[in-house]
C-alpha cells in the first residue's frame, strides 16, 4: 500500500488520534536529533576541527542525506521496528498504543536532555513501544520475538564491536602514521576527522531516521485501516515521509546539540585529532554494518563505546570514569524506565479511550 502526501493529510485531518500521534512522533524525532545526533559530531568539536555551530549544521545536513539515500537502497532497520511488536487487531486500540509509546519516549528523552545525559533514543523507542504493546495486549503475544531478538544482537554488537573497533582503529592509525611529521599528520587528520564525523552523521540518519519513519508509517497505515477497513500487508516509505522525518531530525540537532556534545566528548576523554578520527571511523563502520543487516543499534551506544575504546587504547586513566558511568547507567535504565512509562500510559489509554 502506497500512501501519497495528499492522502496522508486527509487521514490526519479526519482522525484526531492519528494527528496527535504524528505530532508526538515528530516530537520524538526532534528529541532524537537533540540527544542522539550530536554524538556524531562530538569528537570533531572537542578536537577543535570544527566550531560547534558549523558541526551542528553539517550533522543536520548529513542526517537528511543519510536517511534519504539509504532508504532508497534498503529499509531493513525500518522493517525490523515496524514488525517488532503487535498492538492487536483493532486499529483504534493499536493507534492509542503507539501513541502511548511515543509519550513515554518524549518524557524519558526530555528528562535526559535537561540533565545533559546522552540517552539512547533508539533504546527508548524500542522500550516505549514494547511496554505499550504489553499494556494493550497483556501477554507475550505483544512481542514478535523473531524481530525483537535483533535488539539483543544490537546491544551486544554495538557495545563489543564499538569498543573493539575504536581500540583497533586507533592502534592501526598510530602504527601507519608513526613516521609522519606531527604537523603534517595534524593537517591530514583535521580534514579526515571532519569527513569521519560526516560519515557518522550520515549513518545516524540512516539508522535512527528509519526507526522513527517506520513508526510514522505504522501510525498512518493503522489510520488508513481504521477508515477503510483494510489490512496492510506490505509497508512502503514514500519520499514525503523521508523528507519530513529528515527535516525534523535536523531541527532537533540544531536546537539541542551543544549540551550533548559537551557531555559525550569534552567530559569523557581528551582527544587528539587522529584519535577523534579513529572514533568516528569506528562508529561509521559499526553503524553501517547494522544498517545493512537490519539490526537496530543505538548511535549513542556505538559512538560512546568507540570513544571508550580509543581512550582505553591511550590509557585507562585518560577516561573520565564519572561520565562513562553516567552513560552506562543511562543505557541500563532506559529499557525498564521507558518501558514502564509506555506500559502505564497504554494501560490508561486502554481503559479510558478505547
């Protein structure tokens, strides 16, 4: 089923719940842009290769290009999220369930942004939707475990692979450039790090943008089923949805980038230019692998663990363990915390609005 932009407008204007859901999803994308996207450019700012405002503009542009370009090639991540949970057969109930999950993500992400903690909006999305689906279904039928298990793969892969790739990349670069004059190396890695940060932002748009775009299309298809009484067997991603989600994510990055940049790179570890490039390259490769295998990973987690890996290769004492602890604690709390909020709001919606 292909939904054109005019049909989309007619759906949201005739269905108040769907309109509210779309607004919530766009709000979640803004929060994602403010809290997750800045991880792509944190190191390029901390090493003073780019000024914060320039880096934020680059990240916003590359998020847009990444989501648009990769979705034309593959939508595996979006399909994983789309089929991960089941809100039941009633489109009205399901629509309220998705809305409950979005409310949970906004509340969780907003608190994290206020305190400058780089929460994972990807994990919040998965947790909020899963908790809401449980609230609506009241059983394990709410979870499609063949798709949800990819979340576990993503947690393991992004943590281990991110840290390991960061450690190995910086070790390799040190060996390759050992005999290169320091001034020449700095010039090379100033340019290389800008390209590396652009690569992470590109992949962030592809990975995280597809997740939220799939939820928007889930809501729209539920709204369509509610109106015309048809079930949707196959999901398609129209160009207008790609553009709308991309622009919204760029707006979020522009609004909230500086706070997260400070927390991720400037307070976690002090980098030289080649080390910042190593972290960016490692992150780009890990996220790219996940995009093309359909595994939902957290850009925050991949970037954070890559930074840790680079720092550990330098010296364990160079890591600022207070910031590392905050980052890890946020990952640990996101699933139960955001999942519980989604469950509570879905339960309330089920009893009072359906």
